[in-house]
C-alpha cells in the first residue's frame, strides 16, 4: 500500500495514470470479510450525498 498527499489542482504524474489504468481491468475479488452483496442488500444502501433537485429557470 502506498500513501500520497494530493493537493487541490495537482495533476497526477504519467506513471500514476498508467498504474490506475492497469487497475481498471482487475476483477473484483470477494472474500469472507467482504462478500458479494445480493440485489436486496444493494437496494438497502442510502446515498450519503442526496441528489440535488434541479431548479426550473
């Protein structure tokens, strides 16, 4: 595990972008600590940041 401090407006280095791109194709691995959730369990989640209603202009 690596830790980095990222400051507002800071752009990632090309090496960081490549590492992130390599991660996007990795499969999700479920285990006993983090099992795959059922559709019912997923429906029970609540948004942390509620969607804002659009204001008619």
